[in-house]
C-alpha cells in the first residue's frame, strides 16, 4: 500500500525512532506525536492507517480520533491498554508480538531477584553516603542458591526465567492455567504446583501473567497473607495483578522480605508508598526495553503489517482475538 502512514504515540528514544524510520518501507511514512498530550496523540493518529504502539494507552476516546486506522501492532505481548471492544466495533485488527520481549524481560526479572535478595538500592545509597557496614549486610542479605523459586505464569517469559535460573541451584516450581508438556518440565528442571502451593512454598515468587478480568488482583490481601514468611516478591508483568496496599503492609510488617517491581497499578507511580521503602527495588516498566531487542521486534511488526495489508493470515500466536462485535 503506497503512502501508508504509521502512527507513533509512544515517547520513544531518538535511537528507536531512527530505527523505525530506517526500517519501514520507503513508501511508508511516520506520523509521530511530538509530546504526550491527548491533542498531540490524536493528531498523530488522525492521519494513520496503522499504528505501532509499545506502552501508550489506546482508549476509545483516542481511537475515535483515528478514522483511517485499520491495524494496531502492539510491540510486545500485553494488550490490556488497548480498547479491544472499540477495535471490534470498528473493524480494527490488533496484533501482538508473542514472546517478542521474553529474553530482556527474563533478564530483568533475574536482575530484580538478585537486587531484592541483597536490597541493592539500600546498600548503594549507604555506601555512597560513607557507610561500610558489611556485617549488617551479612545479617540480612539473601541468595538464590538453595531457595525455592515460584514462577507464576509459564509462557515464553516464564520459561525464559526458568532457563536463566537453571544454574543457580534453586528448586523451581511453576504455575500456569495450562500445564506444560512433561518434556518441557524435564528440560527446564521445573515442577508444576498449584497456585496455593507456590504461594506457600516459594522463597522468591515471580509474576508472569497477563492482566485480564480473571487475573486482576490475583495477589490480593488474602493471597499475600499466605506468602511464605520472609518471601521475596517480584512483578515484571502488570501492576493490576497485585493489591499494592496489601503488599506495602506486608513489607512494612516484615512478612515479605523484599519486592522487585517493574510494574504498578498506576504508572508512573507518583506518591506510591512502595517507593519509600528500603525493601523495594523499583524500575519504570522497562523490563522488555533494550536497544538490542528492538531490531527483531520492529522486523516482526513490519512483517505482520505487510501480511495484514496484503490480506494474508497473521501468525496465530500474534493475532489478538477481539470480543464479539457490539455497537460503539
């Protein structure tokens, strides 16, 4: 399709924008939001035939400003920020990149596990301030070796986390609504357990589930209360999976030793009391974001867009099923 316009509303780094601009076909052009205002996003999408979106929300109020839009390519897996009901009602096809960021997210998960075990931000601040209390660290720091790690959600990311942990000498348990094949379990050295069992047994528990109606607040106050005393809690998935007030209380009371959080219910988490604790390691929802990983992400996105434009079937794992069509 000549003169096709691709809408960009995420605040991408200039290097990433350069990669997109140089990677798209010569007869495609970009319509880029200059800032994160609603007006500028609407302007950028108003000309767009397709959109590439990373983390920016796409509510109905924004999609209504894009009358030409026919295809949305999420540059990741989670589509909970896209109004799928609106897309169904207006014949907008939505695609994801299943497993597109599994390696960087798994690496970031391991980073948060290690940092939470050692309360790394606290040690960093104390050392910069002149502190040098090695024995205080010895009395509190943890290690992964010899511990039980529970992986909740065993898709591509959960499996990648298990691979990274295979050399740490930990017992690996996993839960997923769909149990993996026995051969996969043996190959990754993991054992299946119920969600209740993992909650009770895991020294380190890591979330890798999508945010859906069924998983929202899966770790509510009642489930957080059932975590193993002194557990470490890691979330590189979605903030909406967790009751943050209950997690904060568990950390303050010492029932949970530490938490590594890359996702929050409200982002950015301005004023979130979790940010004030020495027991937390926090990052701004960047687990999947590396410059190394963006080239293959972009190539897959362009490939899916080409397939859509040429009337070809999208990869089954990438095509997002839309709700039954309803009136807008």
